[in-house]
C-alpha cells in the first residue's frame, strides 16, 4: 500500500450507483478510504460529519448540482481538491468548473487509470500548496516570534500570542489558559465574536484542556474524529474542528492554547497543528521569561519602595511626599501625551527621586531654621547619591537621568550639573514641577504649607527660570481640570 494514500478519504458523489461503486472499489485498492453519496444534499451531510480530503463529483445531479456543490465546498474549504465528471461535456461547463476552483475536469466514460492518476496529481498539488503555505507561514512566524520575545508585559504578550495564533491558522475562536499559583488552569485571554469566556469554561473544554496538560500532547479533533477515550467528551456540537495545544517549557507545562473552527469552515489540518507547534514553543519560553522578569521587577520595586519609605521615615514632614509626587508625575505625563512606557519610567522616578536623602543627616533634614551654606551643599548631594544608588539596578538604570537632574533649573542655575533647557531630560522637567508643587503645598520644618493659589503663582513666576514653561502650562491645566488635589 502506498503510504501517501493511507487515511486519505475521498468522497464520490454521483446519482448513478454503479459509477460510485466501480470508482470506490478501484480507489480502495489504491489504499484510499472512500465514502459515497448519491446527490449533493447527501454529500453536504457527509462533509459535515467526516474528514474528507478530496471530492469526485458528477456535474449533472438532481437537486444540488455538482457545480453548486463545488461552490459550497470552496466557500468553506478552499484547499479541498475537487474533480468534476460529466457525461455531457461542453466547453462552457468545463471552463465554469475550473473557474470555480475545480482541480480538473473529466468526461464519461473515463478510464480508471486516468482517474487514479488525476487523484494522485491532485493530492501532490495540494501537498505542494501546503508546503509553500508552510514556508510562507514560517517566514511570518520568524517575525512573529521576534516580536513575542521582545514583549516584556505579561498581558500584552498573552494577547499577542492568542491573536497571532488565531490569525495564523484562521481560527474562529480561541482561549489561552495558564496554570496559576495553585496549579489550576485559569483563563488568561479569549478571542472570537461568538466565543465568550464562559464558553471556554464549559465541561467539554475544561476536560480537553486538563487532558492535554496532563499528557503533554496536543489534540486535533474534527467532527469526524472517533472518540478517543471513554471519559473524553465529543467535539462541541457547534465546532467543525478544534486544536488543544499544551504550552511547555523545558521543565513543565505552563498552560493550554485552545482554538476552534466552526462547521462552516474547513477542518484544521496537520499543517495548522505544525504552525501552532512552532508558535507555541517560542511563546511558552517568552511567557515564562516575562513571568520571571515581572517577579524580579516587582521584588526590586518593593525593595526600592521600602528604601523610599525609609528615607521619609528620617523626616516626619516628608511622609508621603514621594507617593504624592509619583501621582502628580503620572497625571502630568499622561496629559503631555507621553507613551505608556515613558509614563511608567516617570512614575517610578517620582517615587524614587529623593532616595539619595538616605545618605543625608537627619539633623539637616529636620532642621527647623534656615540651612547654612555648608548644610545646603550637603542637601544638594542627594540627586547624585540617589542616581548612584539606583544605577546598579538593571530595572532602574533608565531612571538615573531623571533622579540625577530633577533639581536642574530651566535657565541653568540649578544643580548638580547646571544644565539648561532641553539638555535637561524631559522626565526630569516634569518631575521638577511636580516635586516643587508638592513641597510648596506641604508643611516643612521651617514653614507651614502654602496655599494652592500661592503655589500656582510661584510656578507661573518661575516659568522659563526654574521650570519648563510647557510643563508648567500643562500642570496648571490639570489643576484647573481638578485632576490634582494637594495636601496630605
């Protein structure tokens, strides 16, 4: 038996039973599985129930004609090879069939050897088409996997992975389930117009997901698939085919990807399964890496937040100052139209901008009177001390310019480097305004808090001197819009 023909199923559609029977016997000898239908309606029913790989159909039949059947097949399964036969050949009929996507056209009576050769050619053409498609998909997969591995946010990565998976294999619905801290599968992302999160919590999908997670092996099921094991449910009634794919790292399964195509569309193929295999293997590594990255980052930020609180604990008057500055910088950065990743940087710079004060004497920080020149010189060291503290932390290196320069003046009279204008990092200019406003509207050991009106007037007076005019303008806009509330 030719191994290329094994398990391939051909549907013969003809209202003459004798023709169906002769063709079926001949093709079975060549190793094909064969189903027969006497009309178009019966053929459509068989296509919905069985995994058909090729159709040989007569054109002239009662009810649904061979041409109508061809149209329906090509709408739902464009890659399905269809051979058309007729006992009443005309050039127009042949041209119409080929235009509609028939692989070939044969007239009756025909030689069985001719049928066998055309069937082999059709399958070879489909195989070549699939190989070309796989090659083009692999090229696309290369670009997709590069983008996945460059994504560092968990939710963004999960969304992209599910979206790419569905697009690559033309799925109608999909769900990404990840194993949580308790060891249970939980829905992370879902997609598909008619497939809500509740759909994926149905008994069938829960059972299938657990099954592939336990066995570490994928499932490709169609409406024509036989039952796998006794306790495994049948394919959902609305589905034509589905893929359940375990997401694995070198040491464990981290989740399951579920994809579904409805009955109106072609079944998933082994080619689709191979595409998902390539994509899932890369995505699994990326998801695990992002999880580790997020855990490490969160731990760093918890430690740094503790440092910031430790700094404020040295000065009873600055308790909550950094948290408030952080809130102001986020609202201000959003109002100025900064992209999300830059808003994130400004946010943590706001929290950590005074971390260098941990190296400043409490006597200076809490002094109720005016500082001496020497004491003020000590205070002026805190931006450089703060920059030095965070510069060795990989996740915080990008904050160094903002922490270092948040006391620079727009006119170049600030510290520590006396840089001016656009030479000052934009994030530091945002931080400077937020820091100054929060300090002015809070109590200090040497004075009571200023009113919001007085603080606003000082910001206006210092435009172009201490502060960037663009940033002051934006800050006043968010104050007047009620997006900033001062005080503790």
